[in-house]
C-alpha cells in the first residue's frame, strides 16, 4: 500500500487543528487528500484497462494509418487508454480524437467493433478510401468528424443506429 503520513507541526510534533462550527477541520487534510488522489491515480489503470479485443483493434488502426509517423505517437506497450487522443470508460474506447495528427491510410472496418465509441474525430489527416460500412455498427456514435481527409465514395446510407449530434463529412476534392 501507498503510505499516507499526516502532516505534523514542525514545532510541537502534534497535529494542528482548528474548530469550525460543530466539526473539527485538521490542517493535515490537504496532504491526506493529495495522498488519496495519488492512490486513486495509481489504482485507476487497474480498474479501467482496455479489453484485449479493443486493444487489438487500436493496434491495427495505429499500424494501418501510419502510427509510427504520427505527430503524437502511441507507446504500444502502454494501456492504450492512456495514449494521446484515446478516451476510455469501463474498459471500452469511448472517444478517438486524433485530428491533425498525420494519420495516413485507410480506415479499418474493425473500428465498427468499438461498440461504446461515441466520438470519432479524425479531422485534417490523410485518410483515404471509402468509409467502411462496418461503422454502421456504432450504435452509440454521436460525433463523427472526418473533414479534410482524402475520403472517396458515398456516405453510408444505413446509419440509422447512430445518435449523432454532430457529423462533419465532406467528400475530398484533393488528389
């Protein structure tokens, strides 16, 4: 366990306290609070680790879009929930926000298996090809931003499952 030592007065060695109304407020509250936060940060990755299937999806996405040349690269040895542009909750990816990050390549159909994905923001990269129809499986998707990429083809017609509050998709005019 992480030790949490209460603050002591340098002069008397006693805990300093003051009375406020009916409750006693200890002056050592702040260091204890900092220690509690430290414990939470240390234990948090254990509770929110990304599941194996979604870890593999993100690793494949990283490779397919030129991850080693991205502006903000991922450390593939880390829990990917702690990497740039990835937000997770309860062991699932909920957001991928990698705008202006130098992604180059095609979107993987596997992204459609990120069942808790709510936000996909890949604006201003070099993503090419068609939008995978498997993205229709993202029933929780509420924000999609693929503006300023090199996408071709049509916007998927079968997106009835999406709950979008924001969609930015423009067919590329760049070669």
